[in-house]
């Protein structure tokens, strides 16, 4: 008998409704924090999520009451191994989003990209959403025009938006009975369709700059310990002018600001992971020579002190309060969905 595509679900009836919100938050905690806008006991409907593992991507079929979604600097420091691209279609509801420097609204009739390499702040109404999540490594190879995509991909209610909406609805209907043998053609068809459609959109003009920016950002991350890392060295390495470099990094707030942010994020991770090392020694590793200046920068960026980061650090991003033992199956599914998100780039399951 053919094996069905791996699926994990959280739905009413699996556990008491009041436990579905914390489990829903846990299931997507690899990507962002989700908190309800009203008391879950007063919500018009509990959240529900069905997630399919497509080998190189994930498909999520979710519905929920009003939520506040957040991926801030502290969250990204704990989860910077997850920088996927999410392509979303709202079947119903509205979500107002700030993703990096882009502000946009998700609603019925449009197809949007949410880029997890950047901060996210969003607030939704009661919604039903279909989502494809692609790891950045796959996007760079198969969907290069989408590496730096954020916001609306096609004109609202255009033919391109309608074609891809129909495809998402078809996946929602048919993945329930699809087999693992069908994963490869389904993925190839989905990525081929998306790639063909976006080539006629407005993001292509930014694609070349996005690829260059990603390359330089990778170089910066590899040299955060280097005290000479700066504008002159980067210009020399990539044979570009200061004006070109400044223009590339304008959406990120500037070159120097980006380097400082990445060093602060690296310090955050090291402080949480290496609990026995002195915080000031870690700061020195990344070029922060004044303890007070480092502490002020850290608190200004993350909203907590370095010591609080060490005390409160939770690299796994797992929700705290979970249901009792009689909800073990639902707990296992929430954990599995979180793990799929964390290991997607490696094809983990």
C-alpha cells in the first residue's frame, strides 16, 4: 500500500479547546511568536493547523482567531537558523504586516511572500490561510527571483494571482490523499509554476541586487570576529564603490548598522549557549571594548540586558505551558511541526 505524505495536525477534539492556542503557538514557534488578541476561552473558534511535509518544503493549512505575530531581534537571535520564505494565500481574513522595510496587507485575492530573514510584526483578524514554506537554500537554486521577496507577488485578483490561488486550493484538497511517490512531481510543478509567474512580476528588478546583498551579508557573517571588518574592506573584497555598497544596504539601515546588528545577534547566541563564559569576554570577541556601551547597545536592540538573555534564554523557542499527559498526541504533533520547521533546510523529518 502506498505511503501517504507525512502529515501533522492540531484540531478541535484532540485536546480541550483551551490548549489549542498554546499548542498552535508552539507548532509555528520556529518561525515567529503567535499570541491571541483575545482570551482563548472567549475566542469564536480555536486555532487549527494541518501541516504536510513535502520533502523540500512544507504546506500549512491553518485557521485561527485574531492573532499578533512577532519576529523581533531577540526572536531572530534564537532562531536565526530559520530564514525561510513563506508564500501565503488568505482564503479569508486580513493580516496587516510589517516585514523588514515592507508594509503590506494580506487578504483574499492576493499572494504574498513573507521573508523570515527579516523582522516581522503583524496583526490578523479571524483568518484561514494556506502557506508554502521554502528553505532559503531551495529558493536560491529553484526560485532565485524570490530570494529577497517580501509583500505582494502579483497584482491583486490578476490572472497570475488567480492561477496560483487555484493551485494552492488544489493542494489543500489533494494533499490529504497524495502519496510520497507524488511528492517530487508536486514540488516540481509547484516551483515551476511559481517561478514562471513571478518572472512577469515586479520583483525581478530587485533580484540581482538581492543576490549581491545576500552574498555580501554572508561574507560579513563569516568575518564578525575580524576587527578590521568595515566598508573599505568590503568594497575592496567585492570591487564595488562606497555608493554602490550604501545603496545595497539602504533597506537594512546601512552597512555599519547591519554589521553591528549581526555582531549583537552573534553575542546573543554565544551568551545563551556558553553559560560559563564571562559576558564581557564574549563581547570582546566581537569587538565591543566597553562593557557599558555593549550593554546599552544590547538592551536597545533586544529590549533586555545581556544577563537577562542568559537567564531567560530558550534557544528551542518552545512554549512554556503545555497540556497534561492526556493531550500527549497533540503535544507530539506540535513538537513535530516545530521540528519540521527547524530542520527543513536539511530535509529533516
